[in-house]
C-alpha cells in the first residue's frame, strides 16, 4: 500500500477493509475498482463492485459496529479514508455533503428492497403446493419452513435451496 497526495493506493488483490474489523472509517473510491465480499460459513460471496465515487463503510461510522464485508482491490485502486470527526467537520463546512450521503444510502436501501422483492417473487413462483415458502406472509415467518422444504428437496431449484440454506443457517447473534 502506498500513500499518494490524496488517499492510499492499493494493488490488485490487496485487502482494503476486512469483514469483522472495527468500523472507524468510511472509504471513498477515488479511482479503480474494488470488490465487496461477504464471508458466511467459510465461503466468500461477491456482493458488489465499487468504482470511483462509491462509498464503503459509512454504516460502521454511524453504528459503531464492525465492517460486515471485505473490500479488496481489483487492480490498482486509490481510496480516500475519512474518519467520523473528519466527516462531521466536512458536513459542517458543506451541509450538502450530508444530503449526498443520505441519497447514496437511500439508493442502496432501494436496491436492497428491490432485491428482496425479486427473491420473494422468484421463490413464490417455485412455491410447493403446501404454500409454506416465501409467499405473502411476512418474510421472517417464512424462512424456516422454506428451509425445511429446501432441505427435503420439495420442488425448489438449486438456487432456492441455497438461499434457504443460507437464510436458515445459524449466524452471529447481535
């Protein structure tokens, strides 16, 4: 990792942020690209590719939690690191920055909501006759029965079985 005039330069495959590390900083991709990976049950799952202008780690600043994903450089990438104090100072200097940050976070929430709806719709179309999978009832009440059906192999595609397995695996409690 090399320090430039602005931000730090990371080389290909270099870890910028590791899942589980303290979330004291927000990261802004200045140039290049970085992969976002989530580890669960010992498997790395790609979640997104970030490019110039994209943010990462802002939730950790607000929530004082550890990072929930690993960020790895895809080729050379320059990343600006911003701590909470610096972010608040910059927002005080330019309040529109807070609005821009809220816009980006809102966009991510919308994308996640759309993905949940798509997954629920996909599962609805693959629903077994007993109707215990992800139907119109609340998602939380549906995950466990769906997982039992997936483990038994009742009419679910491989992708649905995998999503049900991941959804019903014991994860960290917090």
